[in-house]
C-alpha cells in the first residue's frame, strides 16, 4: 500500500484526499476494465459489494455540504469546494480511463450531426414551435455516445455548451442523479461566468440546496435554470446568444440507476420550458428506449430521432476505407506486404462492401472487426492473411469472438446467458431473458455490454437481443472452434426446465411465459435426441424438471394410474389401449397425457405412448429420486388384474386385449410364489373375486366402512377424501383410515384434495353383483341414500345463499337428481316410505329429512302411467306425503320470511323434475278428506306463524272427488299447498 507518510496527491477535482494512501487505489470499472491509479474524491462509488458513502453519519467525518447548510453564508472562494462536481462526467474527461471512449470517425454521421446542429442553432424567439428537447435513441453500439461527444465538442468550442453529463453504468455517482445538478451548475458557471453571482445568491439564501435532502427538481430549478435565466434577462451573455441558444448534452440517460429521479428530471425539464418557452436553452438527450424514459420523452414538445433509422452503411464504408488506408500508411511492414503482393488497393472495394454487409450497421462491430484484422494477436497471422478469414466470417472470426467473449467470461451467469442466446429457438428481449433465467436485469446487461461488438443490444429492454452475425451462433455451437465458450446442447434440458417454471403464470402475456409455453417441449426434445455422450451430467436438472411437470398435473383424476401404467407396461400402448386396460374413458387418459406432453411422446402415426427420454423411467422407478411419484412394483399386481379382467371379456381383438393375453404373465411374476400357486388354480373371475374380497375384509370392521366404499363406488364423478367426508358428514380421518386398509383396490392420494378412485372398473362390477360380493353388495336402493347426502348439502347451499362452494357441495348441486333417477322407478309407495324411514338414522337436519322425504314421495307417487287406477291405498300415500311437507314447515328453524325460503323453490331445483301431464281422479271417503284437511290446516298454521300477511285462501275438500293435476314441472312446495295440488276441486 506504500508509505503512509508520503505526500497526499490532489484528486481530479483539485480536492486533496487525506484519507487515501500515497500509493493510490486501483479501481476497475465493471464494463471497461480501465484502471484508475489515483482517486482524489470518492463518493457513493462501488467497489464490488462495498459502498463508500460520503454521509458523515456513516464514517464519522464532516460533510462540507452539511457544514455550509448550517453556516450563515458561503463565500466565493468556498463555492467551488462545496459543489464537489463529478469531474469525469463531461465531454472533456479522459475517455481512456472514464468510458465511454467514443467519438465519430471523420466523415461519418455528418447528416445526423447536421440535423442536431440545425435544431440547436434555430433561434428560440423566431422558432417558437421548435422543441427545446431533442431525444436520440437506439440500441447499444449504434453510436449514440459518439454523436453526443461530437456535438459537445462542437458547441464547447463555440462557447455555447452550458454543460454535458455522460452517464455510465456501475461507475459510482456517474450512474446516479445525486450530483447531476451540482455538476451541471459547476460546468455552467465555468462556461458562463455571469451566472455565478446568481448561483451564489441562491445558495446563500438557502444553503440546504447543496444537501442530499433537496429534491432534484428543486436543485435544477434553483442552481441551473434560474441562474441561467437571470443572466439572460440582465443581458450579460447577449453577445454569445447572437450565435444561437446554449446547449446541455445528457448522454446515456438509461445507464442512470435512479429511475424515479430520471423521470423527475425529465418531467420537471419539460415543465420548465412550458413555463419559460423563450429561454434560449436546448437539451440534447441520448439513451436506449427504456420504459421509464420513453413514457416521459415520447410526448409533444420533444423531438425524437431513432439513430438506427439513419442508414449507416455508407458511414461504415467510409470508416473502413479511411482506417485501412491510414493503417497501411503508418505500418511499413503492412505497406511492404501489400506492395509485394501487387494487391493495389487493400482491401479492395468489393472486399470492403462484403465487410460492410457482414457488419450489419453496428459501428462497434465494425471497429472490433477492423482491429481484429490489422492488430497483432497470438495466432501469428498477418492482416493480409486474416482479411480472407473475416470475409469468410464462418469460421474466419473465431479469433474475434474468442477475444470478445473473454471480456465477460469471469462474470457470474456468463455461461448460462451466452449458451441461452445460442440455443434459443427465437430471439428474446433482455427482459424476457432475465425472466426466463431467473436473473436480474443488470446481471444480464453486465454481460452483454462487454459483448456489444458481436451482440446487438437493442435500444430497449423489450426488443430482441440478436447476434451481429449468424456465424457467432455457429461458433458457439461448435466445440472444436469455441472451446471454453462452447454452448453445450445439453443446455436444452436446463432451458426446458426454465420454460416449465415460467409458463406457470396464469393468463400471463409476458414474452418469457409465452416462449416457455411454446418451447418447453422443443428444448426437451432437443435434449432427448442427443446421443448419451453429449447429454452430460443431468440428473439434478432432469429430476427437478420431472418433479415440476408431474406436480403440475398430479391433481388430475386417474393421474397416477395412467403415469404408472405407462412406466410399467412391457410394450407401449395407444391412448385407447391404456384406457381400455384400466377401464377408463379415453378422454381421461388423454387429459393426463396431454398435460405431460413435454416428457411423454404420443406418436402421430400409431398413437403409441412412450417416454421422450429413458431417464423418466429411471426417475419413476427410483423412489429416492421420484418420492411421491414413485411407481411401486406392487402396481404390477394391479396391471395383472386389469389384464385378467380384460382377457376374459368377449370382444373384438384390440391392442389392449392382445397386450393382456401376451403380457399378463409378466405382471403376474411380481406376485410372491405362494400367491402365484394359489391364483393359478382358479378361474379368472374367481381370481378377481378372491382378490377383492380379502382386500375389503381388511377394513369392514372400521366405522363407516360400508358407507365409504358404497359412496366411492356410486359417485358419478370422483371426489377427494375431504369431499367424501363432507358428503357423509364424517371426519376425513375416518375416510383415510378405511382407505389405508384398502389401498390395493382404491387409489388413495396422499393429498386430501385429490380425487379418490377405484383401481379398476371391475371393482364396481364386483360390488354391484350380489352373487359375487356377498356382504359387500351395494344395493340399487343405495342411490336413495346418495341422493339424500347430496340433498342435505344442496339445501344448506340454497338456504345460506353462499357464493363459494366446496367440491362436495358443487357435486351435490349437480348430481342430486342424477342419483335419484338411478333409484328404481318400480318402487311402490309402501317400499319407498319404508326406505325413507331407514334414512332417519343417518346424519341429518330434521328439515332436510322431512323435505327430502316429501319431494321423493311426491315424485314416486306421481310417476308412471297417468291413466293407471288410483287405489284407496294410493290416496293414503298422498296423505303421508302431505304430512312430510307439514312436518318440514313446522320444524323449519330459519328466521327468514317464507317467501325467501325453500317453500318457494321449484321442485327441479330441489332435485326433482317431472314433465308428464294429466289428471288423476278418484273417489275419497269423508274420513280421508278430513284427515287430509287436518294436514292442510297444520301447513296453514305453520306458514301464518312465520308470515302473518300470507295471502291465499284454501278451498274445502270435495267429499266425492280428489283431483291430482300432474303439470308440476316447475311447481314449488307452495304450489302443492295451494288448491291445485292436494285439494283441487274438479272443474
């Protein structure tokens, strides 16, 4: 570090640095690797992860700005010291150590610069419509900083440059707004000394203007705009103004980290010129098209210019012609070689045009290509032998690519970013690359800025990043040429994984999400087709990819059945074959496989289903890797029983039946020896029964076993464990307890929210055939119980009028009537009342039970031939039906008005619907009419107790006739109470 007693050297601003050792500090800018050996003033500069802050509260020293603010005034001699401007931010900086080192090559960009000059020189008073602000934008490397440098030099020489500020990313305060205003103010006072008294007055009146707590807009207004305007109004710079307005140049505004302050600066700038349109001042700004800048500058009152739109091929040709000519003139060896070869003009005009074509409009690429051709390098080639390589481009520029890529190779994520650019199926923007790879924008930009000689970095983060020439992709994907920069094709696997991650955003239109959805499978297929020796070490990445994709689909019905079947089949089957083997609908199998199409291949010719890569089989059959997705060997038993059930069915030959005949013995081999001996002696159907009976017997002693297994078998659409428990009004743990014991025949997911399904449709056949299942037989009348379970949840939903519903409630609303329709129609009224009576022991709300009994009895008693004779017994059944309605009214616990209750809900909504028409008519005896009238009176009393203003007078029962009108499709229980139903007189 040197002798600590050595003399302290002044910094670039003339301010001594007593805290710095005499040896200086070596600083490397991140992008340019330019070394600075002496630092005179450090403030908010980045040294890796360490920030040196000027705030005295952090380092215990004094802050001259704060000292000035606390004092009574500021003397002229103190003014410069207090300002602490950034000395290397202007156009006069040493560009070798303070990038960007840019300038327009003589004879180039003349049209662009002339357009800017015409705008600057137009008098404000005579051109009121000319905007005060000019914004030039374009991608990195298109020459924006060169234009800014040339314009600054031109007006600096004329004495009309009020100030210039060249932002540069990751370079301390040059990449921030914190000292932007004071730096411009310092330059303004140097360029226009007449502004200094007004500046001094402003600071003496309010010393806090120089502190960091003052807003940027206030600083610009009080320290720059007002002093300049005051000098103009006093006529102190009249002579200079005769030449035209003054100019401020702001270059690389997009490289400023303080985006909010950038917006504040622009908005305040435009507002100032609206308030002071006659101010003889212009602002020339350059940047990439970033959103926060474009939103402010792409407005009326700003002149816009896309630098890329100015065709630069002629300028690049001029640059190359002049550069090569000057090189030959200065390099005696090169001149002698050219002369001895009798080449004449070197390069030839045609060669130069070919180079221009390859360059594609990028000045940075043109400069890099020129240096590659003429400057010495380790390959030992001379410029005349390297030119043909450049003309060929592929592989002629390998040296240039290697040299340029080496500038970024030590940066974090370099290999990831450059391999991604090489292997993408379509160019992506910086924003999309950032989202796809899970990086931060500055990390990607940090890498790309060093590569701008060979990579086009667009003017906005939303436009695609492209290579300057397609030969770069060829270079990166050819290991023998690119070496350590090789983009391995196995990187496609990582890109597939990243695509799978980003495509999860629902309804997102982000470029990365759209790319992921469209190309996840393409990247995986590229990886899967690689020969094993090129796939590299991929287990960690492929396992993460498989887990991610499988987890996304595991909630699908029959997911594990389908996945494990594909994994354990001894030969591929088509979708229809898998569906037939498992006893499922083809649409269910297709739904699962479609969600896994990234990793599962379905042949377009044969529809055979297979894994895209053998690693998926290894993953699924290795429990330590796949965990919950592990395909257990015991699943072969399930496939054996599926083969057995299918093999014995009398049907035409299909892929599934052929598979069952050929391969059932292979699945059979996974049984133990004793099991194989026992099963081999039995017919197929007996084998299935012998399998199902003991499996069920393991759980039949458990609470609710019969209800749980009967419900799962009777469900129209599978429900989860939580759904089955809610439907049966029991605890989910009781369902789990049963399913754990019968998991050999019931698919019981580990997640309570995933559907419970039977392993094979033959189980349902077994359970619904009494001669086979015996004590496990599910009677058709169980559909009445299923309808009742659904009715309880459905009525609760109707009464509570809830917007959100559980899956069990949704199922009940949709399928309550379906289960009722499965109940045998031939059931007599007496049998129905007997079965309804058996429901009373089930979990129920009294209202639910009576209302369910009423609607079901009403339905049954009115179903069938409308001209069938009605017996006296039938009239008694109608009376009992009416009593259920009376009981429901009497026990209704709700406080709402009856008009808002179930009484006015149609039968179809309650789960019953009829479309028959007609009238039943039969004689009644006096005592029957009296009994029915008492029930009607009970209804009336119950309703009036709740709703005293209820309208409607009941007509008396005719002693001779009772009429039942069957036009009841949209009736409500209230309609049945009225005359038309139970006590309707004949017309």
